[in-house]
C-alpha cells in the first residue's frame, strides 16, 4: 500500500477557481451607452468625494489634552539637562517630579 504525503495530495487536486468575473451585455446606440457610463462615473466620483469629506471631518475632531500633556507643552515648565551627553534635552524625570509636586 502506497501512502501519499500532504504535498502529493495537494498537487493531485484540480486547480480551484478563486476569481469570478461577471459580464453584462449592453445594447444600444453609442450615445445611449455614453449616457449610462457617464452616470456611473458621476455617481462613483460623488461617492468618493463624500467618503473623503467624512474622513476629513472625522480626523478634524480632536480630544482634550491631558494635564500632563498640557504641562509638557508649556515651555515655561521645561527642565533641561545642563551638561553631559544629554545636554539641551528635556529632563522628563525632573519634570515629572515637579508636575506631581505642583498638583498638591
């Protein structure tokens, strides 16, 4: 008795259909067909423009910043490293301590 592996079973099967294309027959004069196709193009354009407009308004709505984000955004609260390899960068650890003490 001869047993087949998974790959052998896979390759012995007929190819599967993965894509179906529907064809529609249109009859009429060239002007009539242009009217039909023109309407479809206009509708698709308007649908695309409305989806873009909705996406823009959805992105435009912003949430309120947290207290920490507002604290960090305020330049007067910035504490920076004065020397060493991190000179000039924000010292977030010291800023965090100052922020926590300021709330009390």
